């Protein structure tokens, strides 16, 4: 089979995998297709942790026809027992003769082992077909497995002159309805949305996904060093709320817990919450992708610590003038050599705004 | 003749007109084509004030063949005597039977009169073919004729976080070589480049056009309220330098004049140079297009006064951090209703940077 056909079928598997985005935490999204004589005879995607893996669904649909077929999987199949039996065993028993994978599994329990078992049983294995596209779907899962950190996106709405709110806090609305609508997909895709208590004080936001059940909402995580949050804040009236704090000088913890908020103590550093520890904590909560929606202080601190992987900036064609708030209060630079470089990933128009997706190039 | 052919020939006339950009001051750029039986029999563009007008060149080339031809002109022909005889007379004597124009002349001495004379002599006149495109070529001339102000572009190099220099002044280099090369065309096109003395103190720039003779350089105009410029500044060692000032507490004027600098006193307002008067002065010097290359103080003041027509922002994919200089120190806003709206005209990539051309929407 030509490489072009491999690419075509893998693209189909990737489009299936995408259907699981934002729903499979802590698992990666995966899509799979069984193909025989260039005809798709089975397909599936992982929809939720604990449910069937993608390759299981594809082989179930293929049934006896799987014998002699080629299986396309966006991620290397697992060879260990997790919440479900290992997929490698099923592949071996199904009679599949060729397996094409896009990306190998970064999970140290899996990495390369699944493919080695398949090869040792005489199955032909083709790797790296549309690898980058497949990895991009699981960037958070990969980050967590390899660095014990979530993949962190920071979403910021800005004016052309780099302002995010007036000095008095007014920021409604910088961007167009089309931009604000687009933010919904990033929230829905994230395992957690991180903000600082300053943003809660200032905007009293809900940071939820419109038209999504309470129980399906991403976790909202608030960094609140001294537990200064107002217990009446709108965000606290929802489910899936986590407060990360260092100390509780006003003895609010028990009331907040009674409201259903989960409280997680984090060590402090320089008299504020240690953001590296906070991010490691998010990783150990199995959050793959985290969306930051905060002000210039938290955003600047995360940037300074190298904890931001990607910026999503909605830039509106307006000017907000001389004393409005900037995107970042940190870092403070004394030489242009210290500038932080970004890599443009995607630029497009939303209404009158530009949405720019950029990766932070780490030194 | 169909409208499509009118458009096609006018596009050709416009492309001829463009060859005069930056060279015809104080005149507008103009292109003209004489066409007979769908064949171009003469063409020309205005190359320099005092030289032949475009329509004169086209008709000269057409010679006796002009009789019965159609003349395409990007701007209404003049009916008054300037440095050259009126073009309308030549058109009448040439035997042209139809005249197609793109834009009418905003000069009150001309506006509509040239076309009226042609019509009164039985010549068919078609107006507004590619009008907007033709007007865009002479935006500065139109502004000066209708508002007694030049068309003011401000060029700014910025980071993604809206910073234009570090707190210590370092700004080399924010943008790519491709962006800096592109700036050359805007300088060459401008009649004058305006900057503040602060930029001279900080960067000691020349603000010249590379590979262009001294005498062909645009005028460099420096706003310097108290004549605080260092007489050794690089920019003062060139030709075509104008200093606009309010007072001379250090008695530098005579030395500067001896260096060949032209000094123009401007009234002050709130203890700084009155920028509206300065702009009117630039208009009365017959500068059609002015390019501002300055820091956040002058840029912000011009913006606040509504004296900026267009922003050309080269935005580099870098972050310059928390205490670097912004694009504008003014205006100061207290409500989002006061935001200044921009209209995106053009967005494109230069190296890794984005160049955004935006018009300031005046209230």
C-alpha cells in the first residue's frame, strides 16, 4: 500500500480522535481504523476514560473481517493493563497483519513496548505517519508524561497597543463576539482553567463553558495565596472548583469546603504561591491541558518561570491608551538578549480581531 | 467601450502614476493613457513638480493620432495655470473625444472645473473609474487640500506585548531585517519624517533612505520644544533637516542655522510645542504625506489630538516584559467607550513579523 494511502487513512483516524478532545482526561485522545482491500471495515475513537480504547472499537466493528487487515492507530497501542485489558493482546488475536501508528506513547509504561510485542509476533509495523498532527492532539498528555507538567496555554484579549484592561479594571469588551465564542472551544478542550484571585476580585467571572452540563465543566483552579477570595464569588457557586492556597489567615477554609470547593495547600516561595509546585500539582491531578485566563501578574509570573507553553492572543483593532494594564507585569528585562521568542503557529481573523497562536520558545 | 475595458486601462494609468510616488511633491501623482481602437497610443506619468503633467506626456506621444481617442487620467485634469499651462486646453486642441477619470481634484482651484470645461466642448466624460485606488495614491495631497493637514502615518515596531523599547532604551532589534527594509519604502514615499527630540537623544538615528542621494532625501522634521538637541547629533549632519521649536533657552539657534538646519518657531500649548500648529505648518510647507517615527510620548500626543491618520505596526513575535516602554503614553482613558477604533487595511508577514496597516477611525 502506498504511503499516500497510509496518510489518507491516518488522517481519517486523526479526525476520529479529535471527537474525544476535552473528554478523555486523564487519557490521550486516540482514533483507529481497520482497513482491508482499501475499504474501511471498522473505526472508533476513545470517548472517555474507562470506556473502550479506539482500536478495540475498530476491531469489534471489523469482527472476523479483521483477519488480514491493516490497523491504523493515532497512538501506539498499550501493552499493559490499565482500566481496560491491553490492546496489544486483542490486536494479536484479531489476525491483523499490519499496524500503522502516528505517534509512539510517551507513557513510560507503554513507550515502544506495544510495538515491540507486535513485531515479535510477525506483525508489520509502520511508524510516524502524520506523527506531528497526532502529537498535537495530545500535547498535554505528552507534556505530563515527559515533564510531569501540563501543557499550559494562556489566552489573552489585547488591544493593538498591548493593553488588557483600563487602569480602573474596565475591559468589557476588548474583543469581538466571534473571538469570545472561539474561547469556548479552548475552555471545553482544557482539563482545567487556571486563574488568579485578582481576576476573581476584579471581574467576578464564571469561566465556564456555555451550554455544557455543570458536571462536564472543566475544573476551575484559582491561585489564592492567602485565601482572600470572597465566598460569594460567582465561580464558587459551580461544581469542579479547586482553590490552591498557602495559608488561611481569615479562617475561610472550612466554609469554602462546606460550599463544595476543593482546597489544596501549596508551598509558598517569596511569600506567594509556588507556581512550579502548583503546576506539578495540576499534573498529578492528571490534568493534561491547562488554560490560563488571568491578569498581567499571574501571566507574567508564569511566563518568567517558563511555565507557559503557548499563547493564544486575541488582538482587537483598538487602542486603549497610556495607563491601561499590559499583558504581562513580568519578567523585567535589562537587555534585548533576554527577550522571549515566540513561534507563530496560527494566525486568523475572528470578526475584526486577529487570533494569534504562538508557542513560547524555551531557552 | 465596456466598463471592464475602462477598468483595465485605468489600472494601467494607476500603475504609471505609482512611479511618481515620493517624487512629485507638492503635486499629486498622476498617470495617463491615450487609447484608440483599444490600442494604447500614448502614456505618461507626472515625475516631478515643474515637469510635464501625465496627460501632456500621453498626448505628446499620441501626436496626431490623439484625434478621436479616449484619454484615461487618474486625476481630473487641471484648468488653471500653475507651473505649466492648463491641461484642459491641450486636451481640447488634441481632438480627444472621451475622457475617463478616476478621482476628481480636491484642489479648490480645479475641483470639477476642468471636467465642466471638457463637457461644454462636447467631450464625453466618465468619472469614478477605480476612484478609491486612485485616491489612495494621493491621500496626502487630498488631506492637505481638504483639511490643510498632511496625511500622517505613524510607523511603530512593537513586541507582541505592546512594547517598543526596554526601560533602559534598548530596542535593537525588535523587528526582522525584512521589516526594517520595508520601512525604507515608507520613508521614501513620505515628504517628511517627523520625530521628537527624545528619539534623537535616545537613538541618535539618521532616519534617512538607504541608497538615495542626500538631496533627494525626505525632509526630517524634529519637534524640539526647548531646542535641547545636541548639535553633534548624526541627523544634523545631513541635508533637508527642519527643527520646530518654541524657545531657545540655550541660545543654540544661530549655531544650528550655521550648520544648515532650518529652524521654524511654533507656538507652545501647555508648555510644549503645539502639535496642531506644527502639522498645519507641515501642510503649508506643502508636505503631503508625513511619516512619524518617534517614541510613546510624541506618538501618544499626536494620537490624542486626532493627528494620526494611519498606523503601520511591525509586530515581532517576542515578549519584552513588564517594565518596557509602551506604544503610546497617551491618551489616558477612564471608560472603554473612549477606546480608539482602528480599521485594518492590510496585514502581511515580513520575515517573522506581522505588518499591520490600520486607519484611525476618527470620531
